[in-house]
């Protein structure tokens, strides 16, 4: 428990316990700015200046960088609170402010350079790092689109603050994604209209495009919207009564046997979908009609 990455996680947890509500959503930033917990957080970030992130086991490297991002935002919250325009907020995230392993990083370098695979952020055309930037060696091996729900940016639409542990990262990321979506997505007009936060529209490509984004959302906010295994790596068979508004998508294996179904406004087909999965026979278009 004495490794710098563990100490940082513990300091973040102390900040959350002392200054955030139980959900990690609301914070007394004024109290945090003058607090002992913020001082401890700053010290832990300072300890990472000479720490090699490669010392952290591979599954835990994503957790480390997410915790570093969230800690950087909270350590420097007095500066962010003074931002008087959208441009000044952008500049806060683009300005180098974190020294990790002897190299300087901005918050954008961490989020968009390392955790998103060095892609431009919304509103920018260029990636934050050049192709030959040595910091890219610290990019986690596996990309996970759920990081969008793990980054606490202290703005109105920010996901709640969470503290991440490499040993529990998959469960924690799923909890973060599901919690954020169920709080912020609205379904209106008897299910015909899904109102999705701007965050997802900004980064729809990270979810496989607009269709992939909608699938990602619906499988997490409607208990009866998905049955079985919904996996973008599987082939799909689509059946629509009304294009993109009412119908089903079957997720099938390489011989056409259904592994899962995603349903729009056809909730009465849930039991039939489960039976088709249990039967294990190939299906075609119209399987649930």
C-alpha cells in the first residue's frame, strides 16, 4: 500500500469522503481548495514525478491514469474556478500541469493522448501528441470507451468522482457508465425518442458511431432492451417495423445462432428472444416478428 499509485488512490478517496456527497457528484470546491486533503493530493501527485508508470501492472495502468487525471483537476480546482469563459476552461485542460515519470502532461494529454489512443478532443483537429512523442509509450494497451464516464472534470455535466482500482476496473467502469447514463439519458414519447447527453455525441466514434452509441446506451438504461450477449464483435441481423425506431437486432455467431437481441419498442418479444437463444438454432431476418 506504499506505492505512489496506491497512495494517490487513497488521497483521492479521502478527498471524496471529506468534500463530495455520497454519489461523488456534488462537491464543496471552496472547502476543498483550502483543505488538508487537497494538500495530501498535491503531495501524492508530486511523488509521481519520478515514478515510472510502467512499474504498475498492465491491467492497472488505465486506473492509474484515470486517477491522475481526476487528481490533477481537483488539485488545481482554484485555477479552474477562476476560468471566466469556455476558452479559459479549454486552456486549463490543455496547459501542462502534471509531471509523471519525469515528463510533463496536460490533462488533455492524459485523457485524449493516452486514454483515448491519441485522438483529437471535441472541437480540435489535431491529436494532443505527435506520433513520435515518447510519452505515447505509456498509453495503456487496451482502449475502453467507458473511460468517458470515469473522468471527473468538475463541470456541470461531469461524471461523478470515483476512485479506480486496477483489480476491479471492469466492474467499476461498468458501474460508472451505467450510473451516468441512467441519470442523464431521457426516454420520451413512449420510447420513440432517446435524449442522449452531448458527451456521447461528441465522442460517438469512440462507441462505433451513432448506431454503436445508441446500442451502448440502451443496453444500460432499459432492463428489457437487451437480452443475452450484446457484443459489437458479433454479426448482426436487423429487422425493422419502423427504421431505427421499432424493431430488433439479433447478435449472432459465425453460423447464425443468436447470442443476444437488442430491441426498440418491442418489449413484448423479450421471452421469445430468450427462447431463441436457448434453442441455439440459426435465425434470419424477422426472427422475432
